[in-house]
C-alpha cells in the first residue's frame, strides 16, 4: 500500500491501529509474528577466512609453488630449508598486509543499525511511554519532537510545523516541511524526497513536533531496502587485480610448459631413464621453475601499494583496500553527490534586496528559532541558521538581539501560510517581524521602506520586489521575504490572522548551499586529466543545474535529467545515452546504482563519491567508492574503498594523480622483474641445451628475493612524471604489457641472458685457458655476479620506459641505496667463506670480478641506445 496516497483514516485502518496507538498485547503479538525493528546483520567474515582469501591470490600461489620446488631442492641436495623459510615469510607478510588493510570491511549493516534511535516515545494503551526502538511495531503511534531520530517509517497523522532532515536518506540538503494531507492521485508514485506526509528511519526532526503511525519496520523500511541493496551489490575486481591475475596465469602456464619441455628434452638427450638421470633432469626443471617464478613480485606490488596508501593518507585520502589504490588512476568517470561533497552542506545567505540591511538582518534573526552558541556557531534548522549567521556578519549577534528585544509572542510557521511572525518588546516599543515566502509576505504588506521612509506599496514597487525575487530564484537561491509592524502597545491577539496584515516590507534574502571554493579548480583539473565529473543529487533540478554551472560540470541544461525522467528510460537505452547527461536531480538510491552500472557497462572505470546512507549501494557498486570522512555516515565509510578525511573533492584529484603514479611504478617493477626472470630462464635454457649447468636453484632464489626485490621496491618509490595529470586515463582493457612493455621485457631479458652466458665463458676461459663448452666453477661464479650486477644496473634503466636516465629531473635515493646494498650483499656472498661454501661459489680473482662488473655494466649504454631509437621512431610516426 502506498500510504502517502491515502488519508489518515485509511492508513490507520490498514495497519490495524487508531490515533491512540496499539495496546501492549497487540504490539507484543506483532513483534512475535514479524520480528524486531532491526536491520539484518551481514555475514561476518572471520580473520582466518580473510587470511585464506589472501592466500588464494594467484601471485601467492606462485610463491607457494616456489617454496615447494625449493623444498624439493633442499631435500635432494641436503642444503637446508632456508629458501623455503624465506619464501614462506614473504607469503605470510603479504597476506598479513592484505588482511590488515581489509580488516574493517563490511561493517555497513552495523552502522545502519546504530543510526536508528535507541529509544522512542510511543503511545501504548493510550498513554505515552518510552520503549526501545527495536520494540516498535507496525501500527504504533510515535511522538516526534525537534531533535528526535525517526525510529521507523511512518505516515504523519498530526503535525505542528514539523521539519525533518532527510539528507542522509534522500540527498536533499534542505529539511522537509511535513504535511498531513495525502499526496497525488490514489496509487500514483511519488519520489522519496517528495513524500512530505511520511517520515523515515534514519532521518531527524529538526523543528516542530508531530505524530506518525508506523507503517514499516526493520528490513521493510526504506533504510532496510538500502541495507539489502548493500548486501547484494557485487564487489568487482580492480583493474590491477585483473591484470595481475592474468599475469599469474600466464606465468603459471609458462613455468609448467618450460619445465615439461626441458624435463622431456633432457631425458631424451641422455638416452637413459635411470633413477639418478630422472632425478638430475628433474632438478634442471626445478631450476627453470625457480628462474621463471618472480618470487618477489607479489611482495613488491603489495609494498608499493602500501607506500601509496601512506602517501595518500598524507593527502587526506584514506585507503581501505590495498588493491584499490591504483583504480582511481584509470578512473574516467567520477559520480559525485552534491550535498556535502561539492557543496559545504551549510545554507548561506549570498544575496539580499532592500536598502535597510541592518534592519533586514535583525528581522530575519529575531524571527527564527535558531541560536548562536558561545563559539558563535549557529544551531538549529539550517535555513534559520543561515539567517542568524547573516545577521552575525552584519555585527548583530542573536544573543544580544534577544536581550535587547525579547520575544513576547509569536505565530509559528505554517506550511499553508508559508510565514512565521514573532513579536518583540524593545526600548522604542513593540515590534513584529514576519518572514516567509516572498509572494505571501507581499500579500500582507501595505507599505515598504525606501530611502529611510515608509512609502505606500503601489503596483510599481511590488513589481520591482517581484523582479528581484525572480532574479534570485532563477539562480536557484532559496528566497525569503521580511516585513515588520510597529505597535503602540502589546497586541491583544497573537493569532496569525490578527498579526499578519498591514505590514511594512523590509527586503529579501537569497540563500544557497554554496560550493566548496576548491572544487571548481579540482573539476577543471579532472577535465585536463580526461576525467568526467557527474553530479547526482536529491535536490531540485534548478538548484542542481545552478550549482553544476558554477562548477563547470554542465555545459547546457539539456545535460540535466531528473529521477522521474530516468524512470522512463530502460537500462538498455540509458546505457546508450548515459554520456549525454552530467547532472541527475531528485534521484533515489536505486537511480544512483543504475547510473554507476550504466557507465561501467560502457567500459568506463567509474568512481562514486557520497556521504549519505543513500549513497552506500552505488558506492559499493562502483569500481571505486569514495566516502566522506567528516560528514559521511559510518555506512558510507565502511562500504567505501577510499575515505576523504577532509571531505574535499579536490582530494580526489590528488588521489587520481597518486593512483596513476602507483600504477606506472608497478609497471616499472613488473617490467624489471619479468625481464630479470626471463634472463634467468634463457640462461638456464641455453646452458641446458649446450650441456652444462650455469646456475643452481639456490643462486636463482637469492637473485630473485634479494638482488631483484630491493631495486624493484625502490622503483616503486619513483615520484612520477611531471605531466602525469595531463594524460588521458588509461583504458581499463589495457594490458600490463601495453605500449611496448612486452617487447621491452623480451629484448632486455635476452640481452641480460647473453651477458650472463658471455660471463660464464669468460670465467671458464680464465680458469681453464681455453674457449670451450664445459662445466666451470669460475664460470658459475662469474655468471652469478654478472647476472646479479646486470639486473642491479638495469633497475636504473627502468626509471623511465622511454626517457633517458641521464635526463631525468630528480634522483631516486631509494634506488641508489637499494643498488648499493644489493651490490654489497652479492659481493659478500662470493667472498665471505662460509657464505661462498653454502652457495658453492669458487673464489675468483679481482680481474674476474672486474670483468663481471664490466660485462654487466654494458646493459646501461645498450638500453640507452635502444631507447634513443624507440624515441626516434615514435617521433617519426
């Protein structure tokens, strides 16, 4: 039943109640049959489940596979299980970091429950009583006063100038004036924000008082529908997760394929299938597996993301999911709630009309119930707070005004009259101030003030006031008029009809929820970065259009659409026309989800920002949800991937920049690590074909986990390119190997492999005095040194995929530190006796060491020459 389309008697009958509410027995029976007025709790994810979810990641599985093959190696050679321990430590650290970042997830339903009032005033057995809100039943009559939280959905049956703040539910910034009468035609649908004869769970009474009969509780409320939508909203993978999963599959197939090929090839070439030959051949395959698996990749990516999280937190962007850090880097659409995100969520007088500014401010402040506290902060209904602040800016503090002109009578605001009047006793006599809708105030005025004189309000003067009113209204300002009346003595009758006549018009005030001053520049920056900003709000279309035009979101009014119009568009049609709209007004929660999903179906990486409960489902559905840290509800924060600690839209721009930088750095680390692993695979592969061993599995594990990982981590600390925010967002379909990265990995892997094999033969030549293909202890040691040093030197090449490292504007001190540390540790492994024995290295001369370093260093000039050719070809294209 659409209770807002029915009158009070029909509603009471439908819920088996009356104006005196339920009896205690009726409420108990209802609670037994239908349950408590509570929202269902979401399924709790245990710490163990979260940990296992991290372990199931493909990159972690690859690490565990490396531990297994390393364990097999240790069991075969009797060298101990140090490598296995190292890898498992990496696995555990990676999983712990992921669990730590996600430990606060999925608390949205709990936060929704906390929003409901803990106790409420209810009529039971005809008497007012206070009960737990969870014990409220359909049919109960609740008593609502200013400051009360609405405990459940209800139809208003008694109203005394009641205003309800519903911004967290509907997105509308201005409190709603409530009424009793039914709305529209029977059965006709009315949008949530326009149901003025209803109250809803999660909203708050800010003015007046009233009574409502409860029509829905728990999960049947509008809040419950949102809670249900949150639990059903799918949490998709981020672009980075998708790319790393794809990479993991490729690497897994590669490892298995290479191992099987070498195992079969070696057995066939040996011509023997004895146990020892099979085991030796298996160890060769193990070496290849260790070489092919980038053991440090998952750890490096996790640490780089964690560093990004830290950097973002310094810029007031709190990340709740590690893998979501880089998602904003490829965001193409940012759907933003208006109230509290693009605007300040604080009604402010921005224009006025009338010559007597002080008098206008005094009238507006005194004819309101908002107050100014000891910190000079206005408290009360937002519109009246704006008027009190307006007076304060004119040097008229409300406490002082009240002291000089105490209120002795009033005619409270009424939605039918659209006016409010207060009578005050001053040193000069009795004065009445009236404020309200300009047209209604004008109707009861006979005179107006001009040039300090009171003149008759003729048609010309009235038209001038009306033009001023229209000019403000056309700017989407909320306009109020003020008038006064002077008495010789206290009026005998304070009824509206007696007070509100023969008034003198004072002036008009125009107010609006103003934009955040930094947002306009932030949106301009988004445009330069190829990111489209979309406004989604519960406010009226005119207000939304005016704000959007100020911010530069809207080019023309045809780009604005209302929720009602959206209802007439199918999902398929919306997907085709979604790019035509920039502003959505008077929307409901389900509209926001449709908008986000339509953009995502077009293949656009979409972010959704918001602060209210109504934003939660769409925030969870978006590729990345952004909650507001100050004004945002706990619901929004807990479903969001990122929370803005300062509620500043401009912070999103910083997050976009950081996300792009992080993704670029991750690509650098992936390129570096894969090129390094390819060089190891090719070295093992080539030496196996030629019939000698160039490196043992333990050597490869050392290089992968120590020599490679430190520089890779340092590459993740790069500051980023200066023009990163002038580029278009990368496509979500763009692979990790796009823009030539795959080709770079291949040629660089081949290059390092050739240098490694060359060093092996040089070592053997120095040791044996001849050039020949044979097993060589010095050759293995020199190959290890050259491979390690070449990868360290190559990490400096990776600072820029195409740019010369000699022309970069800044230095990466982390990379220098990592490179030096890796060089020292690699040298110690060779020359410290017990380490050299453990790794089975031969003591080599200083000449051999110098040759190894020299051969490794050639990686820098060769790659620089290739980059120069690549830049030249790109320029010609």
